[in-house]
C-alpha cells in the first residue's frame, strides 16, 4: 500500500508528485520559471524570429486554407454553372413534359443515348442520370437502372429544392469510373424547371471528367498560396527589419546605460572616498588648529610674555624707584628694559609674519612660488635649485595659501633635518593640474616613527586634502621628496 502525504487537507498518494509542500501550499519546481527567465534574456530579434515565425506560418496556413476553400468552392460553382447551361442547351430540348408521366419514351431514350455517346459529350461525361421528384431514376447512361426508385441523396434533395449542387472529387473509382480509369470528376446536380412556372420537375445528375478543371484549380491554388506566402513573408520581413532596428537601438541604449551606471557607480565610490577624506581632513585640521593654537600660546608665553614680564619687573626695581640711585645706574636699567621690550617686539613681529601672508593675495603663481623660495633663502642663507614650468593662472585664496605653506613647510623641514643639503623645488602646470615637489638628498627618515601629534607632515596633508589636493611622500637613504598635486581649475 503506497504511503500518503497530506497537502492542504487533501490526502494524495506519494508517487513523486511534481509539486512540493511549503507553508501549506503546493509549489511547483522552478523549471518553468527558469525557462521563462532564459527566454526573456534572449535577444529581442531571436524572440521575434521564433514567435513571429510561428505566428506568421500559422497565419499563412490559416489564411491559405480559408482562401483555398473559398476559391475551390467558387471555381467549382462556376464550372458547374457553365456545365449546367451547356447541358440545358443540348439535353433539355430532348426531354418531354416531365409533369405528364414518370417514364421516358424509347424515342427520347435513344435520342439521349445518341447525344451522350457521340461527339464531345460522349468523351466528356462519365455518367448521366435523370431523376423525378419521387426518386424514380428515369434515365441512367451506364448502370441500366432506369425505372427503379431510390431514396434521394442529400445533393438530390438540395437540387429538387431549386439549388444547383456541384461536388468535385480528385479520384472517382466506384459507381462512375472504373478502377483502371481513375480520373477527377465534377458531379453536377442541375434542377429542371418548368419554363413558365419555374417549378422543379426533375434533376439531371451529371458526372463530368474534370482533368482540365483540375489543372485550372491547381494553378489557381498554387498562385493563391504563392501570393499569400509572399505577402506574409514581405510583412514578416518588414516587421523583422523594424524589430532588428529597434533591437539594435535598445542594445546600444542598454550598453550606454550600463556604461553610464558603471561610471556613476565609480563616481559615487570616488565621491564617498573624497567625502571621507574631507571629513578626516576636517577632523585632523580641527585637531591641528587646536595644537597650533597651543603652540602659538606657548611661543607667546615663553617668548614675548617672558621678556615683557622681565621688563615689568625691572620697572619696579630699587634702581628706578629709589631717588638716591645715580643716573648711570638708572640709564643701565632703562637700557636693559628697552632691550627686553625690543626683543619682545621682534618676536611678536616674527610670529605675525608667520601668521599673515600679505604677498599671497596679489602674487601670480610664478611669483608666489618664487616668493616662498626667496623667503627661505633669505632666512637660512641656503641656495635652492629651481625647476619651474608654470604660468600666471587664476587661483583661489585658499589654494594660494596652501601652495605657499607647502613650500614653506617642506623647505623648513629639509633645513631642520638635513641642513638644506641640495634642496630643490619643482613646479609644473599641465592643463589645470599643478604639481609641486620639494626634495633634498639628506639621509631620509622612517615615516612610521613620525608622531601623530607632529604639526609638520600631518598639517601639510590635512591642508592639502582640505582643498581637494593629493599629498605624497617618498623618503629613503637617497633623500626625501614631498609632492603636492591639485586641480587649480576646480578651485579658481
């Protein structure tokens, strides 16, 4: 006894069913979905060729069959009408008044035999019968069944109802043509009418050899099929050309869209990285400013403040407050106070020169780079090799300050750590990309040993990245190179 499985309150035999139970529902395998997915992924032209070809072929077959049937019926009716008119013109005059009796005289039968056996009619007609309304076969050319009564067939009933009936058969071997003489036959059931009243008084059943009609019918059907096939092929070709053009346009647009999406994704990634860099630079810049303010406060406290405090203490000394002090002593004390104040003033001015850069706002790019190098040479007495390939281009104030500070800090670091050994400054402008380098041939250093609290390199990196530039450092036993690259076109 087979095991059973219950699905949605129904008990079904477990015979490898094509569905599986999940959450109380029948779920069919993913074969159909996979086929549909693979189908939709095919190019539009392939889909149209397959589906459109099937639909077009079905349309050709359907339209061809309908047109063929209509044409066959029309040709058959026309041929039957022509035969009926021909027979009416030759046979009808030989027949007596059909209302007067149900039998034909011998003279009429001989006249019909002679007419049907001789001439064109003898070779054209396979059989000829004459029927009365009650089903009596009045005349039979071949079988010799004249005088017998039969039940009326469907074509005979239609003919007695006043309609011309025609039937075409490709092969007739029973009852009309011998088995050794298989030929196409056109059967015509022509109603005989009373001349004045139009009453149907008999039916002529005529079986005509239809070889010529068959050739005509075949030619007409062949032309019909060729016309229908050619028309549908032309329509399909036009639609295919349209679909092919649309498919190419869609493919190009899809490729462009994919490329644009890829570029947009890349730009978004770059934007995220730049945004993160800017945030990090802002955070480091904030911390740097705090450390710089503490350093500035320390410099003011340890320098000018101490000198001013010393001068203040000397003002309260006994040599100046005691009236008995000689003028020479007072002059020495005043000279010492003046010296302390002068030293404090020099240090304050030095600090101010480091904080304020008045020449930066009006100088061009070549003047700005040259000014930074000139100031360094004047302060230290060292000579710096210059490699400038820059022109006067507009720049924002923040970019100008960044350029000046980069050169100032790079040169100062070189002087501090290697006493300015073979220092060189390079400046190159390619399009809107400005590249600055500060190099020396000192012993170099290990960047990993530089403390995060150092104001030099970290300050340079934060300053450069805050204006959208790139900072680079290369150091070793052969020397150190600081590099700055910035797009001044986007910052002007």
